[in-house]
C-alpha cells in the first residue's frame, strides 16, 4: 500500500513538467537567451525525450538517490533539497513536540475536571486555537514579540552551528505552527480520556485508593493516548505542509518555501525532488504511526495475530 | 473525585532520598521549566553580541571598516557567472566582488576607468586599446589581473570559445571579433562593426566584468555560486535561502577608487527575503539596514522618523499595449481612441500609491541619450476619443485585457476597463501566467506589461522590431523605418545623431499608437537615516553596496 502510494506520486511528478503551461526553459533562461542555448538546455534536461522515458529516468535516478539537476545553475537537486530539509524537519518536530507538551496535559487537565469552569475555559481556548490558521498566529506572534517587544528575531533561521541562535529563531515559527495542534490534541485527549475514565478498571483503581493524578496519568492516559498517536501522525503531515506559510512569513529556509519559489521559476527538478521527499516523509510518518499503534495497544496486536 | 487522603509513597530511590513526593517534584520542575522557557530567550535577547539588530553602523561611524552591513535581497542568488546572470540580485552581489575595465560612477551614468589604466578607442569605433593597472590581485591566490583574463572574460560571452558557452548576454558583445593580447597588461578589443552600446552598457555593465580565467577553469560550474573577482569584497559563504556573506578583501588592488572611496564595511551580509511583508519587518526590527520596500509600505516608512526612504527611478518601463494584428485593433484610430481614453494619472495614483514616475515615451529621462523631451502627454479626453472611434466606424467592441501577476497590474486593468466602458468598449480582464501568455501572442488584444532596461536605448527598441514578433514584440508590430533606424543606431557613434534617431523611433511609435505609456519603475529603499545608500541605476544590480556610508 505504502509502495503503491509512492509509485503513484512519483509518476505524477515525472509527468508534471508537461502538464503545466509555459515553456520552463524559456522562463528559466530569460528573454535574452538565444534559441541555440534554449535548445541545448532543453536537451540536457531531457525534455525532448518521450514522456514515459522521462518518468522512468526519474524513477531510476531516485532509486540511486539522484534527483536530477536543477534548471538554473545545474546543482544537484539532492544537495539543494538536503540543505533545506533539516530546517523544515526541525521546525515540524519542534512544533509537534511543543503541541504535545502543551496539548496533552491540557486535555488531561480538562478530562479530570469535567464540566467545571476550568474545563470550559480550556475548551474555549482549545477551540480558539484550532480555528486560528498558522499564518495568522505567525503574524501576530511576529508583530508582538519581534517588532513591538523586540525579544526574538523576525527573520531567518539562524545557523545550525550556533544552536542558541538557531533556537531563538525557532521559537516563534514553532509556536505559530503548534498553536492549532495544541487545540486539537487537547480536545482529542480530553474526549478519549473521558471515555476511558468511565471504564471498569479505572473504577477498580479508585476503589483501591490510588491517587487521582496517578490514575489519570499512569493508567487512563496510556490507554487514551492511542487515538492521539494517530492524530500526531496526521499532524506531522500537516505540519510539513503548513510550514510553508510560516516559512514565508518568517523568511525561514525550508522545503516549503523552496518548492514554492521553484514553482514560480519553473524549476521543475526541484519541485519534483522536494515534493517527492515530502511525500516519502508523509508515508514514513504514517507507517511509524501504524507501528506505534500496534505497539501501544495490545488489542490491535492480538487482533492481528488472531487473523 | 478524589476520595483518598493517603500520600502516595514514591517508588523512585532518588526522589525518595530527597524526601519529597512526586507531586511536589513535578510542581517544582514545572516552575523551573516555565521560568527557563521564558527567561532564557529574555536573557539572550539582552545580550548585545547576539542581537542581530545591534549593528555598529546604526548611529556610529566605525573607523577603518569594522562595520557589518545587512542588505535585503528580493530573492536568493541563482547564478553569479556574468555570462548567465538571470536576476538583479546576482548583479548586486557581483558589483562588490568583481570589476571591469571601466565602470559607472554612482548617482549618474558617467563611465570612469577601473581596471584599465588607459583606454583608447579608435575613431571608427572598431579598435579599443587598453592598458591594465598592474598588481591588481584576484581573490583566493588566483594571481593578478592580466590581459589574458580580459580576453577570456569577453570572448566567452561573445561565443568565441570552443565549444561556445551560449551566454545569455551574447548580444552585448555582438560584434566582437576578438581580444588581442599584446602584453601581460595590454590588449586590443577588435570589433567587426562599430557598436554604440559598448561604452554605455557592455563594458561598464556586468558583461564587461573581468573574471579570473584560472579560477573559472578550475572551478567549473561551481563559479555560479562561488565566484572569484578583483573587487573590494570576497565571496565567503552562501547559506542557501538565508545569507550571502561577503568579506573585505585585504589585498584589494583599489582599482575602483575613481568610482568611490575606500569602503568602510568589514562584512556585507545579503539576506534573501522574498516576501515583502517579511522584508518590511526585517527593516523595522533592524535585522536589515537597507531593503527594497513595496509601494504600499512607503508611506509607513516615510512617516516614521527612525527611517528614511530613498527613491530610485529606473529605466524599466510599463505600458498598455495593443496587438496591432488583431482585427479590432488594426485601425490606428481605434488605438488612438483607446490611448486618449485612458486615465494614466489615476493608474499611477491607484496602482502605485502615486510613488512612481509617469512615462510618456519609451526612453526614461535619466538615460544618457534618447529621451524624447517633447513627447506628447495624453490626458484623458473622452469626447475626442469617442470622435476618433466614430471616425473609425467602430462601436460596441469587446476586448480582452491580459495582465500578469506584477505590482499594480490588476488595478491598472480595472482602470482600463472603467475608462473604456465610457466609450462603449467592454473589457474583460484576464490574469495570466507569463509563460502561458508568451505562448499565445497571436490571441493577445490589450495588455499591460513591463520590461526591464539598461543604460542604452537600443536594449529597449530591440523588443519592438519585426525580428521580435512572436518573441517579445507583444504588439506584433512591424515597421520598416523603425527596424532600419534601430539597426543604424547600433553602429552610429555620433551621440547627437544617435539621440535624434532614438527620438525619431519614439515618434514613429507614437504616430502608430502602439502603446499607451504608463510608468517608469520606481524603487523605494527603506533604511536608517544614518545610512547613505549609493545608487547605480544603469547597472542591473541597481545599488553599489560597498559604497554605502554611515552619515
């Protein structure tokens, strides 16, 4: 199934160049390029070969780890994508971690105090967070913390060689991305926790005299976290994609902004390579989620074995 | 529902020994975590060494080049090889890294000697002898600038190498026969025909930059993003999408001192920020010291005392054009009528917030030659326009107005639509992709477009010649006199003669009403009042970063 998805995506990407109007070579080279140069570049890019041959070439290359060369300065796409990828991945995972660290306890808190004032306040917050798009959150954070207060930098990602500086550049974008997911996670955790809290084994634990917080975090959460893990898997895909807006607002280098700029410049090899990497990461994330599911919930394992 | 009052006994030996229970532990860790989470960024924000906004030149004048200059680029660099440079930002970088035989002085179009100690042209314009300054070093131990490097630099662009490199800028050296090396530092540039743009655009422009043959041959394609020149700044590092770092070249041969004084910056950092909104913020927070801002932001910066806005009217032009082969627009009176009905002043106000210069003809006022002082001004006159339409016997026209995504295009299209509605002409606006539009030029009717331009008018007139029909002559207009004048003006060396020829060409365009001129593109740069930028309008790169000064 996973393999089928990857194959379909790659075929589509291979054909992409020809689906979109406009001659990529002319766009890339600009108005003063001679026809001879345009022809030569077209031949080098393999754009004159029949389409199926181009797709097969792309497959073969990708299997070797060679995603082609970009149209503009003939640099290897793998290197270009590779230099941008870490920034997007770090941003997505940091946002995910932040969302989990804030959202899960928030959900548990609300679940252990159902229908109280705190629960309602938390619900309100969660829903507000869910409805705020990442770019709106990003702009607000930017205005408040970078422009008005000047506490944190507004643009760029900093240098990986200087972790402190990199972290400072990461705070606002990661928060912007995380906000929506804090809301989602809080809601999901709350709902599944409430379901679990009504179960017999929880009542038994209480009857044993165990402390409420222990019951909540150690017993109920462990079971309630299963649907949350599924959500986290989906959120990773969204974070990788939604990172584009945040990357543009904060002028961070990353896969999203790389692909957007490449599309405008008709730099197809980069679009292809970049989208392929994102697709692969998405697929891998979902695979990891499935496996974690299996690990966390013995019932799934047992069912699978019984089959 | 906490019924139990029992204290939970900690299982962990560590926590047990500290004799606090888990709840206390978590609470304390939580407090520490919150404090750290808020405190650390605050602490580091207070550290001036780490604060990107605290650059020395904001209000302080460093002695002997110890400052760091941060500049916003509108996009990331793509290819720094002068033969292939696709965008203005590439030239902006190379202006600091490389030098030519001659160069433009900032603030005008004067051309002065740079690498050339002496430069002499023959009367027929076909031989140009140069003598290089001696001892000018290339960066990175690539030796001195020699006549061989000059030969290499120019001949490769002209397509004279084997195999030819197919440079995008081959036309700049269209008539080059070769560069003859007569000594280590001397040589002769030989042209098959006189070429007027040579001294106005080729030699002082990026196609005239002298690069190191040794470096180019050794580095191959890597020179596109790691070039070697003789300029005051070395290309040090490129963090893709983030930063281009240039550092003062300690062994600079100082060939450019006739252009400007010794630069004061230790480092120049160019930051690609594609989004205008993000760029505005970067300027406001001081993360960049100088950056191009959009028309919409200009008022905000001019109204703020901590910033200054420098304006630059470029040679780039925008116009509403007519496809003269379209049956509706083939009649010149129809085109004249439309031209007379358009309210260009409103377009400037609405589409550019009034922050741009109105154009009345092809060649901008600051161009060294070719500006038509007496170009007619077409102010909106609906009655006269209607009369022309009636004369043409045309009524109830429906036309398509094609635009692409570029600043101001949508509003201009809407104004055209409104203006022409009063003539009974229905206009449908069609927003298109550049590449797609260029593939369907036969179907064009009305359009708004803008071209970039450099200091020689031939680079503007060329796009309106018959050769360019189906390419960049969107009007599909063909006029023999115009074509002939364009050819002749390329080889005419007498400046006054040339000037008259370009004026005549613009008169022809006006008579045939092929265009309703709208604007000359104006750049606005926001910066601190303590920073004095240095503008270089004739160069693609538009400003000379190394000549920025603290006031």
